[in-house]
């Protein structure tokens, strides 16, 4: 069967999940899922859905005009432009056919309003020489079709946060050249979450990998609210070359709906989030599937935002 020219939804492992359609994060997740790794099930809401929404309400001209007023060296102008665009994005309802498709795919993840992570995935992220981690929004522990739709629309709007616009401006990326997709995935109730770098993120050395990990879901790690433990691993032997066990003050925990940050129990704060066998298993995954990742120096976040099944598995 020939795939539709402008697909609104793609399965997580779809071979059609390109950077242009599903953004950097989505494209990496598609490669991981297609390779057979235990990626939480889910689906992509493609950049066509975002552009359909923008076209439906004729927002492009006003968005680009507001963004053009901002300067990367002027935080006040960036904030003002962002507020203008956020207000524009909040005024329109999601097109009914897109909303119906998202609800249908969400219902397919399981009965009883399953908990999901709703993750932004921009087309200008996870690129060589650029680190867009955390520039757009992610929402964890979302239940129910209506709440998923609301989170998707907020992810779209987050393409135009002051931080994201300022970073793109400094990198010379035009507003007209960016789009955003959204990944919806089953949320794993991880005990530990973190980020795996398939090369040393400071030196670029490709014979080392680094694993950062902290307790709870990944929100506190990605948001920079906690200093994670850090493990450096020899890629040839899998041996831990060095480790730094941090004083982990806070962690992101699930509520009935959504998340919040709570203090880590005092007795647990200086305990290692991962034990050596768990570090070894995560390193093995990084070594075994190197072609699935984005550029080697980039953080390959198999738990950073959605508490992926690997880290959850390793932590149990």
C-alpha cells in the first residue's frame, strides 16, 4: 500500500518516520523501535498536523512577523514575541479530523485512559553541532484523549518559546524553516531515568560513553533541576572507568495526573542510582545499536523525557 502523501499519524517504528516528518527525537525513536529495542509503544503526530493547524487559522504570517521582532541578545523582546505567538496558538481548536485520528491512535495504546508521555520533536533538533534538548515542551503522565489533545497543542506552541527562538536565532535557523512533530508514548513508571551519550560529550572521544542517571522520571534530569550520577564506560571492554555519585536532592514523581518534583529521601540521596551490572547493560545497548542513534556526541535519551523501558528495566 502506498503511504499517504501528507500523513498526519505514523506508527512509532514506521520506515516513513523521517526527520522532516517526525523531527529529530521522533526519527531516532523510530530507528530504535525498528531495530527491535524495547521502546515504549506509541505513535508520531507528524509535522503535517502542525502545519495544517497553522494554515487552518492563517497564523503563519503573524507568527513569523512576531518572531522577526525578536533578537537573540534581547530576552525582553524574545519573551514578548513568544507571548504574542502563544496567544495566537491558543485561540484555535485542533482540526476535527486530526483530533479524531489522535484519539483513535491513543485508544489503541490500551483501555482505561493509559498514562502517556506527550513529547515535542522539532525538525531542527538532534543535529550535528546543535543541542536542542529541552527547548520544546514534554508532558508526562497524561491520561485521556482530551488531555492528550491539549498537550499536543501545547507542544506545538512550545516551538515558539523565548528559549527556543533565541537558540534558533543564534544558530542561524530561520523561523520559516522549522516545524514540529509530537511523539505520544506509553509512560514507563521508571525508578531511574537518565541519558546515554555514545561518545564523551565534553571531548568527543568515541572510545568512551557516558551515562547520567537520577531517581524518578526524567523531568528533573532534563530540566536541570538535579545533578545526576555520571558513569564513564570504556566502549571496548564495557568497564566503568570512572563514576561520580551526586547528591541528588529532587526527583520527578507521578501523580494521579501529571508529575511533580519531590525531595529524594535523605538516606537515598547519595546512593548510586545505578549498580554496575545495570550500567554494563545500558552500555551494551549503546554499543550494540550504534546506528540507531543520532550524531554520536548527542545525548541519546532513552529515559530523559519519557522514562524509557531500558532504564526502567535496568533499575528494577
